[in-house]
C-alpha cells in the first residue's frame, strides 16, 4: 500500500490514534524500521510483543497535546457562552450583528 511505500526508506515511524491493525501492518513493515513512536497516551493499538520480537523499540508521548486540548476546551466554552457561532452566522449571512 501507499503507507508501506512511504515507510520503506525510514527508520522511525510516527503513528497516531487512527492506525490500522498493527499486527498486520508490522508483519509487512520493511526491516529498516527500528522505532515506532505513537503520539498520544498508551500503546493500546500497538502489538508491543511483536515489535520486541522484530527488534523495534516502541515509545509514546504521554503529554502530547495536553496544554493544547485544555486551551481548546476553554476557548470552546467561551465561544458557546458568548454565542460566537450565532453571531458569526448572522454576520456572514445577513452582513449585520443580530443580538436576538
């Protein structure tokens, strides 16, 4: 597949949460892969035993996005409280503020 072709010249694979079944993927990975980094918390989708058998180190980034997610959550709360999307829609569609 396209993913395997892109991984063939590399030694490190960085994966996210929406990865396919890693057992199937790992069996097809090129021998050049020495490290798999999963961003996010935990290894739940990575077959760590298979990686060990193939000599592939596995690590993750437990603090990935911690501050960003918190900032985004607070921003969404402010937007909801201030009805920003309602006012934005009024400006885009009617070219005026509508405070109703």
